[in-house]
């Protein structure tokens, strides 16, 4: 939005565009600070509320998160440089600096999304998930030490201890050591690129829709031309985003879900039983004659495992029961041979069926969230086109919009655009996160294996405390951005006391 306003200013010399860009810069600075604060809370959460994720952070997530720190440092430097030089150097130079900041900001998003995408599609774990859940794909080649991963899983089942409680023992690091052979495997996960683009464009859409709504409402209530000019810029940007995000990127994202997350796709389509729908099949598979695979087919594939046991899987990897017992002693996990034997004899079919039932229990809420998301996306798409037509006077369409809505178009359509961006974004994340349950790492690790064993960290009191903190940050942040945008921005302008 700021780049668009500065481009308009450089071409027209109209100070209104420059003033609005300065206001948005102040809002951006506060928003960036809020991102840093809430990001810190997230990082504390990873190592305190979810300490078991250290296993992932120290392996698959290490390279992306290390590189993200570098990108974040460059974000800070370029944003500060843009703020302090805006209005003091050529506008083209300011645009270039902000574009570099934007590249680093997007890179941060891409790298973080590569970690989240690995949780959704654990690339580099090869056939490990498929050996227990036959309906899952193979997640690339095996870039991890499967023996060590399976031994940790056996010890967790046998001892009843979360994996995080096991790996916190100092002896484990020495025994387990390095489990990953390719530190960049999460970045080159084929699901990561489209996930990152989809998430970034969703974020762009939400941000621009908020700016559009603010400028439109200010103009509707006050009639100030400066806000109308900014709203016109925003309407073009949001139209381009809506033409790309839900259509092109949404389609490729859907293809990735079909390929990588079969249970999630079945939840989205309410496929308790396999059914035929040519339209959905054409979009999902490119073949209208293919069935939409349901949970009945997943259950059949679980049963195809027969009497195979976890010990059989371990044996295929060269792990013996004696080796598992010895490892337990070496890493300080107090578990007897009887518990190891019970874990060893656990039927893969029973694990598969039990987890399948947990996933199926979420089908109604995921299905409802997904189609609500689609409905609001359509509202936003139509609203974006109509608002652009209202501003640009397109043949037929503009007259139709003006005849139906009149001046209220500046009130109703920006609200539709905002809802069409924000609601799908929130529900999209909900579908993504809940859709991979009952796993935190799809097909590999459960939430109960990663969450803290400290009781207070899972208590109602602690949840309320953190809720109050997060709500306070959100409330004060929004108030601060509103204050800066409406009355606290005079210091930004070029020393003109009349501003």
C-alpha cells in the first residue's frame, strides 16, 4: 500500500499521497513492533508450552529458523532506514528501500512457513508415516535416521512419557546425536512453496483490506478527498490480490492438500464415505471420474496391515528389542522389559484405526469451517470487483453497482472486502491446523508427546493469564495504530507546523 501511494506521489506530485504514505508508515512501525512482541511470545511457547518441538527445531526446523533470524535482522535495518529517510531522499530511493524491506519480510514468512509446512507434510521422513498409515504418501526420500526416531517412539509408548520428557535427559543428546542428514530438507519440501505463497498473499489481502476499509469509512463519514484517493489505490491492489490468491494460489494449495493430507481433504469434503462428485473431482484430481476418497477407504487400508506389529517395523529398520531396552537404560528412561515388550507387540492396525477415528471426529467442524471460508471468499471477491467498478467507471458494471448501492458502495463494499479477506484467513488457518490432527507432525508425533509435563502450564489459570496478556497486547496495539493514524502523526511531516 505504501509503495502504491509513493508511486502515485512520484507521478502526480500530489502531497495527499505522500501524507497518507507517512501515516501508514507510522502504523506499519507499530504493527512491526507488535509482530516482534507476539513473535517472542510464540518462541517462548515453543520451548515452554511445547518443549517437545525442540526435537524438530534442532533438526528439520534448524536451518529455516536460523536463516529467518538473519532475514528478521535485515527487516529491522531496512525498515528503520526507510522511516528515517522518507521525505529526505528521492521518492524512488524510498520505494527501493521499502521494496528490499518487503523482500526480507516475505522471506521471513517463507522460512517460517517452511517449518509449518513440514509439520503438515514432514518431508524427509520417507515411508515412516505410510508404514503405519497406508493412505498417506511417502514424504520424499529418507533424510532422517529412522532408527533413532522409531526408538524414541517405542520408548514414549513403553514408558508413557512424552518425548519431550525423554529428550530433556542430558544422556539423550549423546546417544541420539544428529538425526538429520539434510538440514535444508524442510525448505525444499514441495508443499512449502505453495503454502508460503498462499499464506503471504492471504496476509497481504488482510492488511490491504483493513487499510481500504479505514480509508473508505473515513471518506464516507468525513468526505476528505485524501482518503478517497488512498481508497482508490487500495481498491486496485486488493483486486489484484483477490484475482491471484483464492483462484490461482488457492487451486494449487488444494492440489497440495489432496496429495499430502488425505485425511484433511476428506474432512473438508465431509467424506465419511467415498462418493462421486465430478466438479470436486475435476478441481481436486483433474479427473471428474475419480471418487472422493472417504474414511471408509482409509479404514479398509488400515485393516490391510493385518497382524503387523510395531516390532515388525522396528525389525525392518534393524532395531532389536534388546537394543531398545539397552537404549532406555543408556538415556535414563525407567522402563522395564515388559513395557518394551508391550510396545513391541502393539498392532500397527490398531494404531492406524485409533488415530483415524480421532481424525474423523473432527470432520463436521473442519467441513463447516472450510465451506464458510469459501463463502466469505466469494463475498470478498465479488465486493472487490464491484468496488473497483464503482471507482473506475467500467461500462455496465459501474452503473449497475451505483444503481443498487449508490453512495453506500463506499460503506458496504469495503466491509465485504474485509470480511472476504479476514474470515477466510482465520478459518483457513483453523482448517490447516485442526485438519492435521490428531498429530502435531502429520502422521509422526502427537500433541501429547510434545506438550509440557509441567501441570501448571496446562492449567486453566495459566490459560487465562496468557489470554489476558495477549488480549492486552492486541487491544493496546490497535488503539495505538488508530491513534497514530488519526491524530498522532504530525511529527512525521516535513517540519510544517500547519500540518
